[in-house]
């Protein structure tokens, strides 16, 4: 099928050959939602770099953190892709265990790994559609809906108070910086209300808010189909 014959393309594709083909369509002026070019350049490592460069709060990097009284471990995540399997995101209780985890990545041929300190607090999942005002947050421990079960590492949510508008502004900024319009992610809210982004990705599951999300996605698609990609 020739993707150059469409007025616009709505895609959830992540395989590199698919994205490369869709990126060619974008270069021909066909809107692709989410942008294939944006996804190709938005590895986990690049997204982490963008957040740090633009003062979006994130956990401390392994090399920047020294274990303290509040130290609770590390997370090692492949930096070249979003998580595709359980082994792509692994917890390590201390540096000795971390070395073993890193060895498993190396054995799998994963050359780039992002290592950050574990952040204690409420795990919050967020879902958004750029430029539409749509933004929702949920606590996965409230409904038990989980992908790999890693959410349980932070325990049952306490529902610590935090600035929702600020979180939305940070998420929308990252959406603009990456060019990923339809997005989701995870953050940890600490007891004092501060938070840290631990994940950001394209096309999350909107199962918790599908009807409202669908309306926002349609709005986003219509806008992009009649104009240029988000800037």
C-alpha cells in the first residue's frame, strides 16, 4: 500500500521500517499522527536529555547520586527505545545488584542504558493530547491496572497533594519538545508534593479515559491534517 496516497495517517507503528516509511510520507507533506519523525528521534535517552535541559523534574542519574539515608535503589532502563518487554526496565536494590542488571542488558546487546535513582512516593500515570486541553491523571494502585507490575514497587498510593496544572504544563512542554502529540507517561509524587517524571511515551493506553481521550484525539487529528505538525 502506498502511504503517499493518503491525506493524513493515524499510526501506532513502532517498528523501525514502518517509521522510516511513514517519515518519508511526512517529508512529502502528509501529516502522520503521531509523527514518525518525532518517534524515531525520541529514544528514552533523548527524552531524558530534553527533560534535564528544560528543567522538567526527573530522578537523579546514577553517576550524580550518592546513596543517602533515603536511598531506595536504582532503575535501569534501555535508552534506545521505549520499554517493549519486562527486561527493558529493571530495578536494583544497590550498586552491586545494579552491576548484575547492567550485565544482563549487555548480554542482550543493549548498548545504551539509562540508570536513575529510585524515587519514593505516589506513582501517577498521566495521559494527554497536545493543544486540546485534555489531560488526565490516575493512580494505578487504585484500580490494579498494571503492565509489568513495577508500579507496586512504590506501594499503595497515599494521594499526596501536588500541583496538577504544573504537571500538565511540564507534560505539554515535553510533548512540544518531542513533537509527540498523543502522549502519556508516569511520574512519582513525593510526600512534599514535588514530583519527578520517570516515563514519557507515544500512544499510551487510554482505557481509563477512552471516551474523553477519543474526542481530544479527533480534535488533534483534524487540526494537524489541516495544518503543519506541532511546533
